């Protein structure tokens, strides 16, 4: 009898910055893991492009957030900043189309984290796996500089 190793999905960093634990997000819903396991990134200031963290279908696209669902099942939510929904799209440019198939590293949204902070909001990004009973296994330690599209964490599926 052969045994197969459990499958996992490797989640890439959607932006460049400093990696943090999801518990460091200044929003209790993300910080307490109520949305799901994952990580957070304090993005570098200046114009950035946020990319797809996994291969899949871009099922939801808003100026400040997007959800990509993998063919293996998990959905990864990227939320650019905290309370950025109240910016009503100001400072964000969508570069992809909702319901399109994307590969990890595909450009999704152009934004400026510095502009978000100028509005009095946190630019910290949450990257979480929705409805996932498994923990996110870090692939980079908290506090480490991380490049866009660099492995961030993995999750069993």
C-alpha cells in the first residue's frame, strides 16, 4: 500500500515589505484568526503592485482586497491595508478582471501604501486562507524583509 504525502498550497507574498504574524494585524477580526490562518506584511512605501499569491480564479476583486480560489480548494484573501474599504477606491487601480484565471505573481492591483497611511489608516496587509482548519506554516520568520512573490507560508489541503 502506498501512501501519498499530504498536498499543500504555497502562498506567495503579494507585496514587498516586512513579514509579520497575522496576530499583529491592527484589526481584531484578522488578528484573532477569525477570517483564517495566514500572515501579514507591512509594505514598503511608494507605488507597488500587489500580485496573486496563488494560482487560481480571481473570484472577488475590490480596489482594496481580492480573493483567489485555488483549484485545490483553498481561497486566499489579500486585504491591502486596514479600513481601506472606506477609501472607496481612492489610491487603488485594479489591473485584473474578476473571474479571470491567474497564476501566482500576476499583477492584480496597483496602490501606494504611503498614501494609505497619509489618510490615517494602517497599510499593513493581511494574507489569509478562508475557511481553513489548518494552521499556516511560515516559510519566512516574522520581522524578515520579504520580496513580492517570495514564498510566505504554506497550508495543507
